[in-house]
């Protein structure tokens, strides 16, 4: 891959801007300064990328996959209306690259959020036919017993829906904390299911999405992950 195209793919500016960075000797890759725009770069071999004295985390190419521990009061949107965007939690220049969240979390919902520029991966994760489980930890307003779990697994009818919808699994951690897994992804689904079952969600936290979890990260932190690991 040409160095010029590599820098553009890293979100470091337009073709002209990246050309200036290279020609001015400001680009260091793996401790070697590069001044030729046509230099051949193997993206997988880039361990260190520096512009001037600033070290940047190399962005995997052609696709990147991000696990973000979403805090409360952030919107899963590039055009937020009431709160900051979750994408603002990512550093420069990563945040300016084209990317989408895999599904959405409400502003007040916390936990595991996946962000990627791989549209096919996004579709596979969110398509109902692939039945990718999403686990939630739910703080309930009212104390519950096993009857709530049975109701959710047997199915509840949401407002304005024609068919019942079921939880794949549901179990109580304590009378006020429910762990629930779903594979579908309707609007405000978890909150609506709990309401239809006669209770109310006070706090909602997604602990995992499929095999991926951001529970090892503090709120607001993120990391790249590899699909093969």
C-alpha cells in the first residue's frame, strides 16, 4: 500500500495534506522517517506511527473493530441532539473516519458497544436470522421473583406489536437485578419487555454482544479487537 494512501486511510487528512506531511519529513513508521509518498507500506507491519513527536495508535486496515464501554449520557449517533456523541470518546484522527455503531444503546444505557467500518460485519451482527445474543444487566424498580423470568421467556406482547416477543434467557441476580439475553433488537426492546411484564427498568447495562464484552474497560474507554481472537 502506498504511504500516501496509508496516511489517508489513517484519517490524517486529504491527499494534499498527507503529501505535505511526508515531504516535510514529519512521518515516522517503526522508527524510520519516510519522505517518499510512493513508498510501499505493509499496514499489518506498522507497530509505531508518529507525526512529528506525537505517537498515534495505528488503525487496522482495511477494517477496524472497536469495543467501547459506553457511559451514560452519550448518544449513539453522529448527530446527537441532547448529549455528546459516543464517537467523541474516540481520539483524533480515528473519530473522523467513516464508521457506524453495531446497533444502538439509549443515552441512559451503559455497557458494551461495538463500532466498525465493516458494513457486512455490522449486518451479520444485527440480522435477526443470525441470533447473536445480547446480555443485559437490568436494575428493576420493583422486587421480582422467578415469575418475572418465566413471563419474559414465555413471551410478552409489546405495545403496537402483533406478536409476542421472548427473552432467550432470564435469571435473577437478586430481587432487584435481572440478567436477560435477547437476540432481536427492537426499539427500546428491553425496557418495553420489562414494562409489559409488569415491572420497570431503573438502570440498563449491556454486558456483552455475542462473544464480545467491554467489561474489562472502564466507562468511556475503548480498544480495537480482532475478529479471529
